[in-house]
C-alpha cells in the first residue's frame, strides 16, 4: 500500500479497521536512504543529513556501521530510518479518531519503537517522538508489533502499560518455519482455541500463537481500562 504526500513523495503508512479494532501501520523508512532518489528526494536529503550528523561512519563511506556509537546512538545507521513530521501528524489524528470511536489500536511497524524491546541498533531513528504519541493514547493503544531485530524481544512500557513485541525472524531460524499469528479477543467471549475442558470466559486480550522459534504469549488490555478510569 502506498500513498503520495503533498510534496509528491510516496509513503507506506496507513490504517484499517476490523470490527472494534484499528490496525495502524507505520512507515519506519519514511525518512531513509533506501528506496529514495538521492538526486530529487527531500526525504533522502533529510536522511543523509541525519546520518552525517549522528554517525561518523557515514562520511567514511560505511553508513551501515554502528562502529564508535554507543547505546541508543547505535540506531543511526542506514539500514534504519525515521518517521517524518507529516506521518507523526497523521498518527496523532488517527489515534484521536480511534479514541472518539471507542476503538482499540494495534500498531504495526518493521522497526521496533521501544528501546527496551530489542537491540537498539534496530530502532526507528526518532523512536522517542513516536513513543511519546503512543503514550498519550494509552487508553486505546493495546500493543505494538514489529520485526527487524531478528532475535525478537518484548517489553511492557512502564509509563503507559502498552505491550511492545518484536517477533522473531524466520531468516535466522531455518530450517524451522518461524512465524506468528495473533488472535484478537475484544470482549469476554470464550477463547475457542482453548481445550474444551478449560474453556471459560476471560478478559479482552491478544493471543500471539508462535510457531517454530517464535515464542507464544498473551497480552492483556488492562492498561487501557486503567487509563480511562484515571481520566474520568
């Protein structure tokens, strides 16, 4: 899926709904060197300037190297990218719309957003801007799923309660067929995938069913309820 921003460059962020759940897909390579024309793209120019400022290896012809960078600075490499201001504005508006409609939101991106969810070398360049917006909408954002960091990872944001899961990559798990499926339960209906002897009503949740080397998990919605109570 691709759309054209007002300045004429193609981007890959969008959203779609299924019943009461909205899926928000972010383009972590909005501002990036990859897939951008070095001669005409303003986003390519912006990405180049960011790397020239943040990564000394850029000027030595090796922009994919984090050599010499420490901790969170290691994310400033050319195989990552950033989220532009137009997309950030769209994200705020989309989450606000979801709040007004009483929807729950699942965020999807290639690059991880939370610095504690995986290796920092894989993070979105301006992850903090994205994370700050998600925290403002902790009453609707249930979880963020991403990839990119092949070994996977997970953390629950202490400030918001939002789940941040990085799914293990198939690339480094051969010959296992590694992947996951997520079942969304938004009410207290019975989980039909449970064993018949254990079937019972339960709270809204996301059930990630991992295959191969992907770890299965269940993620609750409790923080969204707490956020609503605190605001009322």
